[in-house]
């Protein structure tokens, strides 16, 4: 008698897997049709020629335009830095309220803190900037607050998770001395999360440098204002110079972040 033939699946399971693939492919095909129903394929076919045309207009860069970019770059750095500082200041208490081991009420306060974190993370900084420009008017202030509101969710989430992972024995040791609640936080919790908070803050600042470069497109200050003006007037050599300046700024911020994180770690 021959040995039974081994099969990974039964015939019924193979049929189910096959039908699952068919349904998945049908769903992908349907979603592609929905996404491209308004696409003008003649424009798509002409895209390579447009890329070549615009690329030829962008070169050489308008190097003389760099003299007008120092102040917008300084504004961009200020937006990112001040926005990060404000966001961290607001995120720290929210993180303590969200962490299970430090919240005063797991039933009422913690859900509100988590809602603030989720709300901040779910709205892009560009959308925050649009809302704030409508409320506060155009300018750097709207950009700073937009970056801060976006940073609360990022910093708060990572920080409250770090607070929940602290060593409880250090906290118990401080409590055993008869320390008050504030002293326990200052000497039992804060020293354990300080390196994490510093690392998160620097990482968020690096992200905010990138995000602040485009806030000017909606009137929230920074180099994005120049970029929007250059794009609006089809000044392609200036656009190239702006892109080079933005790339250099992000590159420097990446280097600074790496150096700071190296010192912290």
C-alpha cells in the first residue's frame, strides 16, 4: 500500500484560499477604478514630456535668490524649535495623565488624556495651520501653534508608554522615605524618563523641521511662503534654489539630531 500523499491544505481549504485571492484581486481592481475614474490619461501619457520641460526650466538654480532666503529659513527654524518646545511642555502633563501608573483617575482622566493624544496625532500639522491661519491670521504664530498641537500627540504617546515601563522599585524606594506625591514624581519617576523625553523631543524637532518648511504654503510663515510664491509665478529656477535650501536645512537638522542622540544614548 502506498503512503498517503501529504497536502498542506484540504481541497476545501484550497478552494477557500482560491476564492479569497479572487475576491482580493476583484477588490483591488475595483478600488483602482474608483481612484482613477477622474484621471485624464492623455495628461498621464504627456507627463514624461512635461517632466523634461519643467526640469530644463529649473536649471540652472537662481543662486542669487539665496540672499532672500536667510530670513525665511530662520523663521522656519524658529517655527520648528518653538513649536517643539511648546508641544513638549503641553505633552508632558498629558502623558502623566494618560499613563496608568501616574494618572489620578483611570476611569475619567486617562480617557480624556488619551483622547487629546489621539486627536493631536490624527490631524496633520498642515490642517492645523489652515485652521489657525483662519483664526489668528497668516504669520509665524499660526505655524508655531500648529507644530505644537501636532507634537502633543507624538510626544505624549511615546512618553506615557515610557512612564508605564519605569521600574516601580525606584518609586517604592522614594515612597518609603515618606516623600510627598510631588517628590515621588521628581525623584522616583522623572529621572527614569528624562533621557527618553530628551530623545523624543530631539526626534520630534527633526520631524518638525521638515513639516515647518511647507506650512508657508497655507500662510503660516517660513520658507514655504517663498516656495508658494515661486510656484505661483512659475519661477522654476527659484523653486530649484528653494528645494536646495530646504534639503540643506533638513540635512543639517538630521546631523544635529544624530549628534544629540549619540550624546544621550
